[in-house]
C-alpha cells in the first residue's frame, strides 16, 4: 500500500506517512486499486491535480484493498479510521478480482456506502451489467489516449469529491 500526498507536497514513504496536526495520518480521500504500475502512474498524475484530494492510497491487489477497507491484517488499526471518499477499482486484479472486491465491499455494513467507480478497458455489456448488479456507482471506460484518460479521471474525482453529497460517517444503511 502506497500513500500519495496532494500536488505540491513531498511524497511520504509507506513506512513514514505524513502526519496531520493531530499527530495522525490524514484520512485518504481516494483508494486506487490497481496492480499495473504504469496504470497507477497514469492515474495518479491527473488525480494529484484535483482538489480537494488530501491523499491517495494505492492497493496493488484485491486482497490488499479489502484488508485496507475492512480493517483486516496489517490494516487492523484502520478499523475505526475514516473510509476513503472514493474507491477507483480495476477489475483485473491478482488474489481477489475487482468483482470480488466490489461484492465484499457492498456486503459489509462498514463499507457498503463507499462510492466505488470501476475503471475498465472493456465495454462488454455483460461485464458492465455485473458491475452494476454488484453495486458499482459508476463504470468508466478507460480512454486510449492519455489526454482523454486524464480528463476522464479528473472529471470523476471532481464529481465524487466535490459535487456528490457523501453519506454522513455515522449513517447506517436501511434494512
């Protein structure tokens, strides 16, 4: 898991997260779940230019993402920590694929309302239907060109972090 600070701030090493005024690491705004290092870098660049991103965490496989979100394993201390405002989820992941992550996130009372945007290279109707059936908030087709991709990622982040009204932290799902 790698933390990435907002633009204009020096990166923090994974072993020494940047600390806020309270002495605790600031909560991540975005969790990017992506195993391809090139895709991670291409996604981080436009995200770091979007405000009000405070921090971006990167999970390199589905199991690590679930551990982070559900407060398991090496992330047990996160059980009471704030959740990300947005999860950007690739579908093709090692250990647990994106659909498995989505299903687990939606099946857990703590994480069921976290916005999850699926980033996909496929516009195959069956796969898109599966994503929405499992509770994806949005599916975004990755444009081939970098400029288009950058604009798409920034638009997604601006919407979910700026315009969208997130549920209050104490909100409980109905029934």
